C-alpha cells in the first residue's frame, strides 16, 4: 500500500511538472509575440466618398497565423479577420473629415494575441480633380 501511495504521488508530481512546463512555455510565447508595426494608408476617390485601403506591416513573428483588423469610420466599427501573411485590408469608405481609428492584432498558432498596433487619422480630401478637357475655339463674329 505504501508503494502504491508513493507511485501515485510520483505520477501526480510528474503530471504537475508537465503542466507547469507547458504553462511556462505558453507564458514565454506570449512574451515573445510583439505587437505589429505601423499601418499606412492609400486613398482614392469613390462616388461622393473617400475610399482607402490600409497597408499592414509584415507579421510580427513567424508563427503568426491570423490577424484581426478593427477599423472604425465615424463610429461605425468593422472587424476584419485576415490570414497571418495579409498585408492589405479591404476597401473602407468615409466622408471628408471622417474620424478613423483602428487596431491590428497578430494571433499565433497557439491562439496568443499580440498587443494591438493602434492608429487614428482624419480622412481629408487631398485628391485633385482631373485636368479639364481640351479647350475649344468658337468664332463668334468677324469684323
């Protein structure tokens, strides 16, 4: 009976050590996953709206398998789930002077989430209208 008790204790201790080791590895993995870099913007004119695409930084670690991009345009929030290697967002739109805020989070293969990379900007129409067409000549009188 004593041997059984010692064996049970040893097995319990081994399982506990294995659990602690797994937890330590997870903690180290969380600490290693840094937040993604800066997000840049490409704007183009839409129909009465300003449309833009966000260029995302490279993934923050090799084991990143997914990304979560949250974009709010004048308070209307959209959450976009992306592949780990995605570097471009969908097309977003807003009116001139719309407030845009967002965050990008990288997610690794163990489900750990990075700190968010946050951004804010105001949409400002800086796109010039197209050049006018060719100037014509109309003779209206002869003196």
